[in-house]
């Protein structure tokens, strides 16, 4: 989830998997898969940066879990 701010200043945590598209005309409008539209204060580039950082973070978390599981398997398979 990413942290954004609605036009009225209220904080919003948005599940990035629910985003259908994002437009800037000039305000940033996020359309969700449900068809709901959310107007936010954040710029288009800010929203895209947050999504990218979220995705990279998720990839790193998954990689860390995979590395941890791999290390545990290696430790179990070592003669000892």
C-alpha cells in the first residue's frame, strides 16, 4: 500500500493492486478497478515513484524470504 493525500488533505492508504489507471488533468486522478475515481494532491510523478518504490520493496522482501529459506535448507543439508 502507498500513502497519498486526498484533495481535502485526508490521508489515504491505497492498495496499488487496485489501480486501473492514473491521469493528470491537471489534478491527479486515480481510477480503481471498481471504477471509483480518487482525486489526490500528490503529483502524477509522485504517485508513480511511490508505486515503483513499493514494488521494489516487495521484490526485496520476497528475495529476502527466498534467501532465508534457501539458507535454512543449506544449513539442514550440511553434514554435521
